[in-house]
C-alpha cells in the first residue's frame, strides 16, 4: 500500500493530484455545514425524508453537497454516479474519488446505505447499470439530482462526440480577467461562437441527457410517486452576461430550463412528480476557474459577501435548497421563469453595486487588497485536499484508498 507525502501539482486552473486526508476533512466539514444549515432554518428539523436519492454527478461541487445533504441531512438511502480516477501505484486518485471514499466510510459508520457507480453517466451502459442496481435493492427514488459538469459528451444515439465551448454570440467579448499562473490582471478577448459551437454546447450542457436519465428511470418503474428532480444552473451578474448567460452556455441553460418544464409535465402526469432548475451561487470549482472573467468576479464577490455575513459554500447552498424548497412538505418558491433561486444573496442589488464599483477599480497592484483573491486561491487548492485547515502535509499518507 503506497504511503507517501503528497504535495500539490497545480498548473493554472488544473490540479493533477489530490490529498486523501485533505479531501476527507473537506467532506466532514460539509457534513457539519449541512447540519448547521438545516438547524438554522424555519423548522428545527427536516420536514421529512426525501426517500431514496440518486445523484448524477455525485463526487464534487454541488453534486457532492447534494449527496451529503441527502444522506447525512435527511437520512436518505443514496446512489451516486460519477467518473473518477482511482489510485494507481504512486499516483493519487482524483479528488472526487477521495471525497466519495470518505462519504462511504462515514455512511457505513452511521448505518446509512450509500453506493457509487463509477462510469460515464452519459452512456446507456451506466444508465442500465444504475437501473439494475436500483431494482436489486428495491429502491424507489423520491429525489433525483442532476449535477453533471463535463466539457465533453458522447451522444449515445449517434456516437458523435461533442465539446462545449464558452464563447459570446454575435460579437467579440473583451474584459478584465486574472491570469491564474501569474496573479496578474489581464485583458481577455474571445471570438464569437459559430452555430456549430452553440449546438455542441447545447448537446453537452443542455437538458438532453437529464431527460434521457428521467425517461429511463420512469420507464423502469424506479421513481416513487411525487418524485422531484432538480438540475443546477447559473445566471450571474450583467458583467458576465456576454460570455455566460448571453453566450453559448446561456443557450444551453435555456435548453435545460425548457427540459425542466417538459419533464415536470411528464412526471406530473405519471407520478404527481415535479422537475426544477435551481439557479445557484457562483462558487470556486475547477470548472468556474477555467472561465475567463469568473475568477476575478468570484474574488470580488467573496470579499463583499464575507464582509456582509452572507457568504455560503456548496454545502450551505444545497442544504438551504432542500430545507426551504425541495424537502417533503416544502413548496418551492419560483421566479418568473419557473426557476428556484438560491443565488438570491449573491444577486442582492446592494452586493452587486459593490461588485461593480470594485470591478472598475481593481488592478494587479491592488488585487489582494480589494478582493478575496487569496481566499479564491486557497479554496481552489482545497478542492483537491490541499491547504485544508488542520491537515499536516508533512506527514506521509496512504493514497490507495478504496470506495
């Protein structure tokens, strides 16, 4: 069993290894955050268990927080789907693998059944594998969370591989950004998307695969009456609209929202079920770190929200989503577009006015003073188990950790 000292290996917005002890500590911190958030709500205890849960994209980010909330916040029996790299020789596993290893360990201790299917969630084979496992265990899903974030998707019908792109539509986009390698404020210029770019991004990040999953689960008879399904999205401030909400990603998200409406009608007719899109807050993830402009925006946003006492991490966001909107007995509050909005604290007008003011003033020289870029960098590293408080990185650790 390889025992070694693990140091981070980061290049820009990519970390190619992970620390198992740091990842485990992150999971325990998320469980604690879920407990605090549920206890702080309008009811002292959850309104009721959401039944068996399926989380598609369960190993990191909002998907991991959804799994943690369902299992440790509501006592659900859960199955997660992800695509993560196991450890091999002296190479560490991916962060998502170590995250789930700790979820499994703690769930076993608590007597709460959790299973993971590790494979390509876009494929027919994994859908069939999940359905077979649900039938074997007699599960009836009361909650299905769709939280996939992948740059590529192989269409199971055509065999064509599609890659999403982050581009504006109709005009070149120019803005400030941060060079994550040099910590310098720079200018970025992104050429407009082609029609093929827009369609490819829709195929990857729209609602097509979510609909395939729900149709398969519905046809297999593994959804419980009243089942609720939710997919995650983001809107953001006007300063990011050209490259995000009004760009290729935004078109994909429009498709996701249309899919929610179609799924809601189908589930309602068959099971009295519901489908929603939840618009979540901007947070540090490997995906968001790769988007031009967004790291700078998040660094400014975090500075302001932490000062105001309104900052939330992934666990707090998802625990609040279930506590206030998705748990049994809760009726979701929707915006004019039919979406759940847990980005409400981020989009507070006073907060956004402060963001806009700092955006105009920020330079390389005052970056660390005016923003929480130091916090952004620390939180990015912590995604992979590094710079986690309380972890001694000088100690050798076992890297061959099984789920």
